C-alpha cells in the first residue's frame, strides 16, 4: 500500500484523535505511583479512552490483550499489563497508547519516572524525548524521510545510547500501521520525499546500554538484551509545508513550549 495523503476531513479527525490521546497520556502520567499494578494503568487508560467515545486501537491488535502497552525498566515496548507487576519507587515506565476516533488513529508514548529516579534514568528519558524533537527539524515537506531517522539516531548515539534497530515508527491514519516504516537511525537510502498531508508516528526507542533487544516468551514484551533501561517517546504528526504539526502533544508540553524552543534553536543556524 502506498503512503497516503490525508484529505482535510481526515486530517481534522486525526487532530481530534490526537488531542484525545494527549489528554489520556496527561491523565495517566498523573496517576502513576508506587504500589499500583501495570494492570491498574491499563484499566484506567481503557476507561478514559472509551469515555472520550474512542476505541483503544491496541486492544486485540494482532492478539495484543490490552489497551495500554506498559513497559517497565528494561522492557522496551509492548509490555503486557498484569495485576502482579507492581510499580516501585525508582522504576521507569513507558506507556504506549492508541485511540481510534471515528475511524482514524493516533498513537503516542511517554516514559515516566516513579518517584525519585536515578540521574542516568532521568537523562535517558529526557534525551529520548529530545531525540524526537531533533528529528522534527526535518519533518517538513521537501525533506526526505530518512533525514528524520538520521537526526534521531545520531543525537541519541552521541550520548553512547543504544538505538533500537528492530522496531520502527510508521505511517498512521485509517490503520494503526501504514506505510512508510520510519527507522530511528541512519539509513543507506534517503527514503521517500515528505509531502503535506502525510501522517506519521515517529517513535524513538533508546537504550541506556546496547541496542540489542529480545522478545520474551509471551511473544510481545520486548526487553533489552543486556537488561539496561530503555525509554520510548512517540507522537503522531502531520507533515505540512512548514514544520510538522504534532498532533499528540500534551497541554503540559505545549505550555512548556518544547517544540517552539526547538524551532527557535533551528532558526539560529
Ligand atoms: Co507506534
């Protein structure tokens, strides 16, 4: 299937899907505390998604059994919520969620610290988020897709982190996963030319140690092979003639001005 260009009507629905998902992430982030189970997070998230009149897009996707992927510490992505997995002070937890609003998907992930976390964990989370925004400097019509990939990967590797090779971002729209695949590291080819109306889920997954990951026996949970911590940051974006429109930023991130800050950095060059 080719990369699709969304119509103004589709773009509006994706904006709505994005806004709702941002609210879900913002609310879930505030609920996290030591002692809660990863299943508690899934229940809260699913209820919230449905209360907005949306469907949780991950539920039953290729057999995935929950609405929110909850991945703790060395788990990279696709952790399966469980009543027996209890969050503790010092853990880091990646929440990945998707919603379907009137047939259109949004997909976003955030990594949070539980209570006090180590400096190395905090920096990993911050730099993983920052790698996304570094990539966004190339997420505009006329650039090539792999300029985003290279920018993300080079930034993360500059800290000695391992950039996960085995999982990628993706196009998104009326399906959760559409063309193109979006790697988070330098490619040999330059990739497709970006055009206004493309909608993409860009999602760096960055390890404190080596890049290698393995799949657990549940066939879902991806963990770092060396058991080092891993962070994930994902947004659904719209390509325009100018910079990207980031559809899943939380109100806190908008207030913080993270994307505007990045824009002004770029203008200085
Ligand atoms: Co995704």
